[in-house]
């Protein structure tokens, strides 16, 4: 397509070509075009070639003065969150970032958007106006950001989220492998009757951990009992409600019941503890329970202490700092998308299943 054809198809008169024109012709975002123009090293060769072809076709000439202004960065880094800063254990991401910045010349400016797109737009505007050196884009839930999300031409690392449609580095927890490891731990303890109380199905982690549960049982040659897979939270995100207690109680109040239950997170595990206790069952003698997150207000605050998969939030925050500082220095990260391992934390809520007919001791 020639320059004249491009404008003719859009019913526009020939004019000075903008970065938006190049982005539209190449089928990429404005930011991707800017990164190609600025010679950044994080662009996939195929994408770079499309952008360069569009630039050549349209005769685009970058505004060098504006480019110099954009690349004049300060020693302040920005951190945009949705509601992570008000979530007790999720603040470990922010702590990990802050700790890793202690020995650098950078300071951190944090903006909590409360998941409001208008507030997020304003945060980016403030960062641009102040020449922020780079940005950590952090979410409370592990999720994919919407395709329409725009990231300005500022070095950015996504934490606890990813943008599949954009060339942006991201760090997320390996929820799938963590789910496999939780099932494997129960199987290694001898369990073959395993139930699952699920996270809110609207959350990406619920899908990843749920698939891992099914795959983990299949790998061990164990049939999935669909009646033992029940919801733990339901409803719209940020407005959902716990239903773990009643659902766990239902599958446990049966002679043919699971000897172990995998829980979508530690909050759900606490509800499963309560359901077991309400039925006169003991953890782990009558039912073993394993959580996810390692929210220590729960995991070490209940008896017996909860075995769980720890979300690596501090490590993710520290890695995000290393990645962002490398990008600012012109060094591409070794990997554009990192799935950070979740560690199994063994405590006292899991034990081998009791033999049929055995009775657990009752303390008074």
C-alpha cells in the first residue's frame, strides 16, 4: 500500500504522517511504534519489520525534539496498582520492589487506582509529565490486562499480570505448576480420594490451578470425582462471597468423603477447617487440607498450621526491579515473560490417610 492509497481509503487528505498512522497500518500500538523508532531492544523481529515497513510506506519522520523530551528520565520510578496496596498479603509485591530499590539511586512513587480506568489514565499522565524513569504495573489478581489497555512510551514491567497482545515484559506466579505440586504432595502422602474447593472461576489463577488439579490426578492415575469439586467463592470480582464452608461441609458430611482437600487459597482453607470441625472431623487425622498463597495470618494462626503453596510476591517484586533497571540501561531482559515458582510450605495439616476402621484420638 502506498501513502496516497492509505489516506484515500480513510477519506482523508494527504497530511503529515503521525505515529498513530504508522501504528494503524502496522497493526500495532502507538507505544510499539515509539519503541521501534527509539531503537529499543525488546521488539520481536517480526513486529519490528512490520513497523519499519509502515514507516517506509508512509514516509513517517519522527519528531526528534519530542523524542529527546520523552527520553529525558528522572530517578523516580512509578508504581501503578489496582487494589493491591490495600490487600494484606499482596503488599509483599510492593515490599519486594521497595527493598530491591534501597541500594539504588531511585525512589518510588506509588499510585493506587482502585481499578478505575480514569484514575489509571490520570496516573500515566502524571508519570509522563514528571518524566518518570520507568513504571511497575502491578495487579492484585494474576490476570491478563485487557487488550485495549494503553501503555505509554515509558519502560514498563508488568507484575502479577501480562499483556499477551503487547511486547511488554511480565512476571507472574506459576499457578499451574504450584497446583500440580500441591496435588503431588497429597499423592505422595498416600491420598487417592482428593477433593477441591475452587477459587472464584472469574480469576485466571482459578483456571490455572483448576487445570493443574485435574492434570495432577490424571498423572497419578486417579479418577476425578466431579462431585468433590465445589466452589469456594462466587460472584463478581471485588464483590464475590465465600461459599466454601457450606460446600466443603456438604462433601465431607458423607461416609464416602475425600481424605484430602485442595483449596483455592488459604482463606478458603480456613473455611474448610471450620466445616471439618463443625462435623467433628479432625485435621489432618480425618481430612488433610492444603492451601495456596501462604497468607501467614491464616497459615500460622490456625491449629494445626496450614500446609500451603507460597505465592512468591517478594521475589517477583525484586525481579521486577532488576528487569526494569536493565531495560532503562538499554539491556533487554533474559526472558520477556517469567513464571515465578511457588514454593511448597509444609506444616501440619497434611498426613497420610487413616486406614479404614481406624479411629482418631479425641482430646478434651
